[in-house]
């Protein structure tokens, strides 16, 4: 993302980078903050001297927001004094390019920083994956829920959460053994990941035999439609479970749908979905319940 109040400067950088990268741009600090929160670019090229909100303040705000704080920022400016460069780096920028610049040097620096970011992203992804099922883990869920809550607050949009539990899983492990239990968890995880139809929808292993599905921009009707599909898909697998009333593996699910406000907390949303899940278990399992 290129942030500069001068369209001519944006055009020069766009012509330089467009053959190799997808380039988006903002012409003010306010626009940059909004655009980055939605698109989460891999790298930001940021001018310092801009009206209304200068580049230093934009950088401070990027680094103060958990959604954007890890996006690398390169200042591109005519302010070439050493104290200006020092200030930019202290604010959290990873590099400082002074105009006029060499196009070849700019391209090389950008390529190097993007390569470093790819390595960091890979390491982060390893820490976010559940070792048994291969899907996202509880740590990643906590991060994503906090991020999507903030995004929903800004956009005044609706968010749904589905808590999922495999029915009588302890009895399954006791009867079939833990190796079979691990295979069952992997099969269910694979089925759950295939069910959502939008890239923004995410499935995580919450812990033990529990999973959770996070659905941004989703009303209750959409979440209910997905849960019914999940129920049907798992029933169709017909994984034998002699200790269950259904004689096959089934799920219990709880849905929570909220339009969050500034007071909304991740824990509150999880608690609502968890109560709905508990009610589904109380009422006989193999069913969906919706939080009021």
C-alpha cells in the first residue's frame, strides 16, 4: 500500500511496482488507516509530510492497532536529515527511503522486506496450527476473534460464532481407543473446514473434542444454515459409535450472533455461544441451539 497525498508520487511508485506486485493506495492518513484495517497489506510505503495527519502519526496509529501493528512500514520522504530518519525508525518503521531515490534500490529493498515478511508469516503460521488436525488452533482463534470484533465494531456489522462439540467423545475413546479417537478428530476437522463457502469464514480446534467456527458479516440465518449443513455432513460420514444413542458420531452446536459495540469483549461472545452449546447437550445432543 502506497500512502501519499500527491497523486503524481503515487503514479511513479505504481509504475515501478505494478509489474511485480498488487499495489493499492491512499491519499490521506485517515484513508490509509481504514484501508489497511480491511486489506491488511504486506508492506506500507508511507510519506511523512501530509495534511491533516502526517506520516509519523499514521505510523503511531498503525503500531497501536493489533490488526495492523505487524505490517512493515517504509517511510518514503524528502526529509533526509538523520534526526528525521531516527524518529521514523523509533516509531517502528523498518526502513527509511529519502527522495530522490534510485528505482532499482527501492525495488531491491521492497523485495528484501517482503521476503523477510514471508518468513515471519510462515513461522507465525506454524505457531497457529493444531498439531493433530492440521487446522487453526485456539491461539489463532483468540487472535482472529479479537480482530474480527474490532472490524465489526468499525463497520457496524454482524458476526456469528458456532461452538461445536463431538457427542460422547470420551465414551468413543474408551471403547475404540485413543488412536481411533485421533483419527475421528482429524476426519471431523477436515469435514468442518470444507463446510464454509466463503474465504472469510474460519474453523478452529478449540480444544479436546471442541471446535469453533467464526463467521464475519453473518446474520443468524446464515449461521443456522451452516450448522444444519455441518450436522448433515457429519451424520453422512456414519462413523460408528456404539456408545451413542445414534450409533454414529454426531455433533452438538451452539450459535451466537452479535452486532458488537465498543463494550463488546471476546469472552462475552464465546460465553453466549458456549451456553447455547450446553443447552444443545442438555436437550439430547445431535442438535443446534441458538443463543437469545
